[in-house]
C-alpha cells in the first residue's frame, strides 16, 4: 500500500509527463554537432529536395508505458509548412491517460518550434520555441525567441498572475541554438554529419537548467545484434542508440536512455531502465504518416 501511495504521489509531480514522454522519446532531444559541421551525407537516399519539403506533412504517434500501465501516456509529433514560404512548424503534444490521467489532472504538454530553411534549404534554424504545460485548468507558458541578427536569445515566462517576465542573453559567436524539435529534423536529414556505428558524440544544446550537453553513443553492430534479439519488429530497428543524462533528470540509477532508430532515422522505440518507483519506462511508435518522397 505504501508503495502505491508513493507512486500516485509521483504521478502528480509537475514534471511527470515531461520525463515520461520527452525522455522516452529520447531521439527528439537536442542533437547538435557543431564540431562535425554540415555534410552532404544522409542515410535518406535519393533526390530529397529541401529539408522542409522533405518532412512536410509527416506525423508520428507514440505511446508510453511502464510497470502495469502499458499505455500511461500518448504523444504526437507533426511537421508542416506555414503560409510564408520557407517557414515550418513542428509540434509535439503529449497527454496522460486513464487512471494516471486522473491523478495527474489530465496533464497535456505541448512543444512548438517555428523554423526557417537556411543555407539553400539544407538545414532548419529555429526562430521561436514554445512550451505550454496544461494541468487541469492551469496553464504555464514559456517562449524562447532566437534573434541571430543581434545574436540574442530571449526567454519569456508567463507567471500565474498573467505578467510576462522577459530575460535576454547573448548567443556566443559562431553558435546556433537548435531546440530539440528543430535538431531532430536536422539530424535525420544529415545536417550534422554521418551517423557511424560505435561512435560517441558530445552534443551541446542551448543552456537550460544547467544542462549544456548530452553524451550519445551509436551502438556497434555487435551491440545491435545482442539488443535486437528475435522480436517480430526487428526489421524496423536499424540503429541502436544510447543517451546519457544526469541520473537526477531521468530519476533512474544510471541516467541511461536507450532505443532504436529506423533506417530512415525515425525514432521507433525508447527505454529508460530502472526509473525509481516505476521500473523500466518505455515509449514506442504506434502510428506514422509519411509524406510522398522521391526514392
């Protein structure tokens, strides 16, 4: 009984959906590799056109579960062209379900990135990143604006009384801040360089809550075969990836997040092992709508 009470208490934490949804879908975390630079390589073959046109209309659906709750939350990621040419909007929205939805007051997290094509349509650059966290009738909003002409990042936060707090800071020379949604598309398109099995990456992101970089490893062929096993969906799994964070962020023993990308670098499965009170937290792709692409 005591354990159940602890779990229910944990479900109602403000950061519940963020780490269950966001961290389970770990490939959407920032993947910014400035030390590698741009590259014409991509595992996505063929005449792809511009990066925005390539992903325009893509929608991916996920479910997240753990312990005796196989469907604790769901999430949907979409990418679409805006009215102004060269501008695109990506949205990631997740919500808790069932009993967990009830105890967390049916929390809904929404992340939106407004992006523009740059470098002749070969990469995306964020202009605006928004976080809307809705818990019951309460809504918390944060917005990040990126002004590359002045090399400034502006943080906006809406307080409970409705007042908007504004904080402005310098973007270091030569640095581009890719939010995690923008970075996921740049990464899949091949902007940051070749994905190599057995390679380690130190990945910086724009500073937030003291987190300035992540460590990522693309597994070797031997690791892939060992992890893949004989599951029915093994054909969907191409790259085995491990992400290392501070254990306090993941509420787990090692801070490890592991999962799989498809041949097209679509995140198909993610897992956080040994989360305190929850055990293994898993996320998996359950629905996909891909735009027509030239083979």
